[in-house]
């Protein structure tokens, strides 16, 4: 499958940011940048696309996600860091006194 076919398959399955997710899948699982004319036909890669079209989270497929400018490993045993939580953390950090620190305990993924 080519990049456009992957993006269309994801879009047809209701994936909201299908083109972005297609690029992430290619870059993370094939370990290369997107090339629109290249065929991506690896069996494991195609299985990952099928998982995603069935609603399985992208983050669990690639095994990581980004939060607060850092990369974290994720799997089915942890919650996926959410962008709205990142906004809350950014605001909380602004309220801290200079040189203070804080810990996120028992509130989600731990990021």
C-alpha cells in the first residue's frame, strides 16, 4: 500500500487525523520518512494498519507517545498521555514558586 492508500483506509475507518497517523505509522514502524510513491507492504505493518482501523489506539501500536516535550513508552497497562492534561500541567508549572518541583501521583499515566 502507498501512503495515500493508507491514509484513505484510516480515514474510511473514521480516524480523525488519518494523514498524520499514516505518516506516524510509516515513520515509526518502517523507520523511514514518508515517500508517496513507495509501497509499504510489510506483513507486520499491514497488521498494524488493520489494528488501527479497528479502533486500537495508535499510541499502543507504536509503543510510545509524546508529552511535555518528552517521549514515554506506553502499552495497554498504562493510560495514554492526553493533550488536555499537558495544558493543565503547563498551567500548574506556571503557578509553582521558583525552583520548586512537583509530582504527579495516581492521576493517570504518570507523565
